[in-house]
C-alpha cells in the first residue's frame, strides 16, 4: 500500500518532465502507474475474514498515526479508482491531440494533477485513521479545484472551480468537526474501531450529522448538488474520472464504510434515504431538460448518486450489496459515456444535441460503444446496469430496515428510474440519430474520424458492463466479501434472471413509461410551465454568495474602519466578553487571593500603577511612552524578585528596545497629542481599560485555582537538565523542549521585519544601511554646507559616521562613551549567548543585547555609523539565522533523530579538560542572528530611512 502511494507521488513529480520531453504521449507511461497498482490490488485481494493493515506511528499525542487498512470495500473502490484512472490517462493522450497551444502549455501540470488524484483517492479508501482520511479528502478537493479550473482563461471554468471548492470545502470542514467529536467520544480515530463500537449520545448524533454533511456534499447530494453540473466546465477526462468514477464516489464510499456502525442512529437513515431519493428525482428531472451532452450526463450522475446513496446508507446487507453493484455499474457506464462525449466534442467541435445529426452513421464504432454504455445506464438486459437495478428494486421491496417506508422509497426509485430511461434515450438519440434530416449536420459532415486508440478506453468499460451482466456471479463474489462482514450477511445474490417477479415487472413498467414519455415528448412539452417549479440551485448559490459578500463588506466596514483605536477596542472587547462569558456559564473553582508576599512588591506595584495612571493623562507623547516603559521595567523587577532572572533580563532588554523603536517613530509625529482628541471618548476608554485589567486578573486567578494535577513547571528543571543537558530551564525550553514554538516565533519575527521594511521602502525590502564611502567627502558639496569638520567635533574621529551629521546633533561625550562601551556590550552579548544554556541568557537575550549595542552606535553616530558598524544586508542575516535554525531540524532527521532534537558532545582538550557542547547551540545561534537582523532592519528602516527623508525635507525648505 505504501509502495502504491509512493509510486503515485514519484509519478506526480516526474509527470511535468515527461510531458515536456514527450508531449501528450507521456500519458501512456503515466497510465502504467495505476495499472501496475491495479495488478497489486487484484493479486492481493482480501477475503471476507482478513484485511491487510499498515501502521506508522506519527504524532501519537494527536492520534495522527498513519493507519492503512486494505479490506474488501477498500479493494472494490481501489479497482474503480485505479482501473478507470489508467484508462483515463490512456485516453488523455488522444484527447489533447488537436488542442490549442495554451492548453498544451498546461499539460505538464494537468498530467501531474491527474496522477496525484489517483494516488490521493487510493490513500482515501485505504485510510483507517479518520484524520488521515480527512487529509486525503481535502487533497482531492484541492486537486479537483485545479483540474476543474484547467481552462483558467475561461470565466466559466474559474467560476465552476471556485464553486466546487467552496461547497466541498465547507462540507469537509463540517466533516472534520464531526470526526473530532466522534474521536473524542470514542477515544479513538480508527474507523474500524469506531464502526465496531460506535459512541452514543447527543454529541455523537451531532457528529454523525456533520460527517454526513461532508459526505453528501462530496457526492453532490441535494441541497449541495449544484456544483457537479457546473464542474462540467472541466476537460472531459476530468469529468469522466473525478465526476463519474472517483471523487464523487468518495462520499458514497464513506457512507458505505460507516453504515454498519451508524445506520441505526436516529438521524442517519432519515437523512440519507430522504436526501438520496430527493436527489434522484430532482436531478433526473433536470437531466431530461438539457441539450448539452455533458450536462445530460452530469445531472444523470447526480441522480444516480442519489440512488446509490440511498442503497448503501439505508442499512442491511442486501441493500448494501445492491448499492455497491450499482456503484460499480455506474462507474463503468458513466465513465464510458463521458469519454464518448469527449470524442464527439473532439471530432465535431460541439456537444449540443441540436447540432448533431447522422453521427451514428458516420461513426458506427462510436455509436456501438455509446449504445452499450447507454443500455447499461437505462438498465436494459443483459447489461450489468440491469442486474444492479433489479437488485435495487428487490432489496428495497423486502428491506427490514426501511419498514413501512419501503413502498414509498420504492416508488421514488421507480419514478427516478423513469427519468433515467428518458435521459438515456435523449442522450443516444440526440447524439447519434438522423432526426429526419436528409443529410448530416454541418458539424457532423466536417468531423474527423476518431482514432482507434481513442475508442479503446470507453470500449473496454462498455464491454465490462456487458461482461458482468452476463456473468454477475463474479461481481457477486467480489462484493460479497464486504457484505459478508455486515450483520446477518447477504441473503440476496446478483443474477441476470430471478424469474418473473415484481422487480422484473417494475423494470418493464419503468422502461415502457420512460420510452413512451421520451417519444411523446412533444405532447408533454406543452405542459411545461414558464417558471421552473423546482427552482434553480445555481441562482440560490449566487444569491447566498452575494449575501455573504455584502455581510462581509458591512462587517469589515464596521470593524476595520482604518482607525487603530477602533480596531484595538474591538479586539479588547472580544477579550473581555468571551472569556468572562465562558467563566460565568462554565464550571469553576473558587480562587484564593494573595495580594502580595513582601512589602517590596507593594512598592513596585504602586510605582507601576502611578506610571500607568500618569500615562493616561500625559499629553506629551514621549513622556507617555517613557511612563509606559516604567510599567514594563516594573514587571521585570517583579520577575527578578520571584526568582526568574531570565524573564527579567528578557523583559528589560525588550522594554529598552521597544522604547527606542517608539522614539524613532515619534520623530515624525507632533510632540503633543491634541487636547480635544484626548477628551473624546474618555469614559468609554476608561471603562474598557478597567474591564481588560479586571478580566486578565480574574482569569489568571481562576486558572490558577482550576489546576488539579501537579504543575508541569515542577517537572521542567529535571527535564531540562537530564534531557536538554542544560541548567537554564527557560533557554532549554526555547531551544529544545519547545523548539517548534520557537521556530514559529522566529518566523513571525521574519514576517515583522519584512512588514516594517515594506512599509518604509517602496521597492527594495532589505539591504544594508548607508555607509560613509557611498557618500563621499564633505568638501565635494554632496552635503549641506554646514556639515564639515567643526571645532566642536575636534580633529579626533571617534565615530566615522558622525562626521556626516549636523554638528548641532553631535555629542562628543556620547561618541566617546559609545566607542568605549560598544565592545563591552558585544562581549556581554557573546557571554549571554554562550552561557545561556546553563545561566541566564541565551540566543534571544544575546541578540537583544547586540541589538541594543547597534542602537547605541546609531544614536551616537547617526545613520552612516550604522552602516560602518555592521555593513551587512539585514535580509541576509535573517536568512542565515532561519537557515541555521531550520538546518538543525533537518540534520536531526537525517541522523535518525526526531526533528529539532539536541545531542551532548563531550570533547577532551589539553588545557581546558572536558568541554561539553550541546548541538542546540546552532539553533540558538539562528535565533541570535534573527534578532540581530530584525533590530538592524528596524534601525535601517525607521531610523536611517526616516533620517534621510527628514534631511531631504530640511534641505528643500532651506533651498526655498
């Protein structure tokens, strides 16, 4: 099973290259992949009492083990997926023979997507883990979107692809919620275990409904049926494979898989049977009104899917056997008919039955193939469609699970079968008959005859329908392997002749009524109403989408007004309302409050409170920022007094760097805020601020009181020392125990750096800070005339970049102090980095310290001094840091260890003795470089760039 998945993955990767080299002929070798996989399925066919399983442990905490199970039902579906997939790929080589250059340019991706879809469908039907099944489920959704939208230049294709994606993804999300609920209820996500021991209760019933929503949307069951006819905008091979044999069968497969365990749920049978019968009737009604051959087959597919869903979902071994028989018959005749339509369109350039006449006379082999497939679809003996339809009528008539509803269901299926007969005749007569015309229509007269290789795939499927109709015992044995596992087993067996009975008479009545209705269509057409009595699902879909667009616009206009205070108010209001509502209506333990543990905490708390209150009334922006900084430093002091020097160090460094960034931004704003604006909405802001503070305090208290087990914090020191080989628990958590979290955080930093640079620079996001050599000497007139070697600066150059600053902004004391302190800060940064695994520090703290050193150099020497200090591209530093961190994960995997795991290396040195080295240091180095790169980019953007713009404005003003 794994080999088949890997083979399809490899073929997907090679398909574009093969198409580039061989063109459309590459479909022939690609068809060998599902064909070879089919041989494995046939030679390893599981019996009724055994199933092959493969389990690969992966993220056991999330129950995401890759569990594969190859039983009889999986084998049946695999034959359909792989056999028809191989024929479709073979068919593609001729289908794209005369297509335009634009289509040929997209053939490489098309070939890869088709092969990938075959592999994804195989993975879906053999998945025993419901979560893994959902992954394959959504892969087929994405691939369907790409394949339906193959003709991207056409608006109809784009709309159809989007519609299919929205509907099936919505159903998939509902199904995911149901799967999670079922797994939580049962304690397992294994389908085999869920079906053997299904959970009970209201939550399980809701979960079952959600799973059914996903399955029914995938199989285009009412009211989510409209996406399938729209998807006919795809190339015909896509329609023949995805929408006749494979993708739309995924939902039916899931229902057939879960029926043995969940059919007796109160919500299951009414939902499945009612919607199935309604789908068969509604889609059959629509099929008899279409003129496009593909749309006739598309609505016919939806109708047949309703029939199959009813049969496999009603419960009972006999109905399951009949439903699976119809599933196989439908896959054969509908895929064949879609390929016939592709040949007609390819040869004549039209699919409109009003433009086709004498086609049967001009292409008799194609007519014979279409007639055989149509006979199976219309349930004519001796084709397999007749055998399956007889089984449907018989098993519904005597179904113990349907009870009193059996006659009603049987009547609905009989009426739907009348529609099937009508649109079958409409297809065959509309495409191939002479229609009283004295000569072929223009399209048929100008057609080119299809090649023999073009006819082989549909001919094989049409012949298979005849073969299994004459020899139904073979199919009965294959399908019986799965049906035998159901309670009671199957008492009914597939056969071409069961004698003269009610199902046979009903079949004859259906054929007679359908034939009479078709040939008496002129009289029936007079009864047509001007208004469609059943409505139009496409218009309803469009109205829903337009309504959602309007709601989203109104909601966005309400919440995203371009005002930062409004946006913050919405976020903070949500923070207050949702958690407090959950706390009020949920279970909770009474917290125990301790306001303080030492008088020093009271003093620091009062300072923080005073600074916070002062910040709310301060008009001067810089003073307000400094007061806010006091609250941050106060929090750092509390961390230090509570025995968390690492947190305190990080808090102090972050607070200092944040203050610098605030100062850089505030240079472009007025010094003081407007008094009128400050008074506006003062009381609502006061109330919101108090509510946020109260919410955070209350939630923290109740969260602490809710703890019932041993705090994990008590286990972390030992885990850090014995597993992470470090005494500094905080740093070991960052680079080892929770390294995945850190990886995500540094990616956020990269995004932040890119965002800052993108807002400031218009064209180039990254780059190096400006340097003195790029400007030249002051005496060549590049700078304003007041910039020169001033007496205030003296003849000694402490910072080279400061020579290019306005003398009024220079400070000799600051330049000298910076020149002396900068090396010491960098040494401290290196110490924090190397010692951080065992003492307070680490890559993050070391990077912040180095960033503050760059800040000091910039403040003392200006923007050119920044380039002299670190003449490197900020983007390259960020990229190198990310490469080191990600490379640590990759190297761990290559040596056979889990990703981002660390190892302890001990080295004996002559003088130093035993030196211990932890490989997590490389990950920490990546963090260090990313922080340095972020600070450099912020200084280059908010500092040097704004300096340049302010200088240009001053020069312009002085010139005027």
